[in-house]
C-alpha cells in the first residue's frame, strides 16, 4: 500500500509540472514538489553546457548551420517525447498565435546569438543579453529594495562579464537583437507556462517544431554537410538537448510558479553559474572582480521581492 501511495503521488507531481492549477491543489494537499528555484538552477547549469559542445561545432559547421542543428535536434527530441501534434488541435486562436510567436523567437534568437558570438567575445554578447531581462524586471519594480536589487544585479553582471561595447558593427547589432529576442522569450514563455490549454511543455514542444520551420530557410543548407560528419552530428544533438531541451523545460516548470519579474531577475544568476562551471569543468579560476560580481548578483537575488509581497 505504501508503494502504491508513493506511485500515486509521483503521478500527481508529474501532472502538476504541466498544470499550474493542479500544482496549487497539490501544495494545499501536502504533496511535496521541488521549489521553482531548483528548476531555474537546473536551467542555468545546462545553459552553459550547450556552448561547450558548440565550440566543437564551430570548427566543423557554419554558424547558421549550428543554429539549425540546435533547433532541429531539440525539435526531434520534443517530437518523440511529447508528440505535440496531438494537442495542437485543442489550441484556440490565441494559443496558436502564442506558440507561433514563441517559435519565431526561438529561431531568430538562436541565429542572432550565434552570429553575434562569431563576431564578438562571448562575454560581451552575454552582457548585452542581460540588458533586456534586467530592464524587464525594472519595469515592474517600484520599491527602493527592488531598485537596489536591480542595481546590484547590473553591477554584478558588469563585473562578471567585463562589458565592452566595442567590436564589429555586425556583431554589436546581432548582440542587441539577441537581447531583445531573449526578453521576448521570457515574456512569451511565461505566458505559455501560465496557460493550461497550451499544455506547458507540450506547447513548448509545438513552438520548437514551429521554430524548425522558420530556421530551415536560414540555416538548413549550411548544416547539410554535417550529416556526413558523425562527430558534428553527435555534437549538434548534444547542443540541442543541453541548450534547447533541458533548460527550456526547466524554464517552463519554473515560470509556472514564479512571477515574470522574479524570473527575469533570476536570469542574472547565469554569469555566476558560468563562473562555477568554469572552475569545475574548465579549471578557470575566477578573478577578484569575478568573485565581487558573483557576490553582487547573489545580493540582488536576496534583496529582490515581487511587488506586493511581504518584506
């Protein structure tokens, strides 16, 4: 009986991951769930494992081809796992528009990101990328405490990424385009996570299939020769899974239970996560400025409060 009860609880938790209203009922009934912050940490870790695979791909595949391989492999995984076409018929017009919009953002964001890092240092592109999410958090935060948190996050991101607004004009343009698209991703993905009819992860899977349609005319030809290179193909699948499947799924699970503004500020943890991965995986010890930046980012998260919450 105990085993049966445990299995029932596990099933309920799995359903809750895709249904915010069920999640609320389970919390009221005392069924344990991972905190949303845990999902964000998982997303942050895998966010930087993907680029480590992309380093191998850049030596073998054109930049636009890498963008295509990332989205194509993620779409394949989502299709086999979720079979999103089964739920597409249940979407209303607004649901279709949301999924299509997110798919377009996925396609353009990946292209802009890879073109930008092909012209500029990754740290510069990453720093510019945070301008949008921090501005999004600032737009909805009115208290002195929250404004101080945003200021600390900006300072920490600056110290961690050593912002340099210098480089080739094409790279700078695509870096700012990537920042705008990343902000749009947060907004649209948050709406998707809060709409039960779009199915949460099923809606994400549908959006990735749409993204494949949009990105194929851009990078499909550039990726074609990778199919004759087993190493490049395997790396492309690794990039897709670690960059566009695991982190985006974790994002959906976190966004279903976090306010959009809270999530946007938590994005500032990504540079700190990158520093930790650099130590553990690449043996890149942080400088004093890096440590100071991590401390400022952590302070920002500690200070931040959603509007209307108790101090």
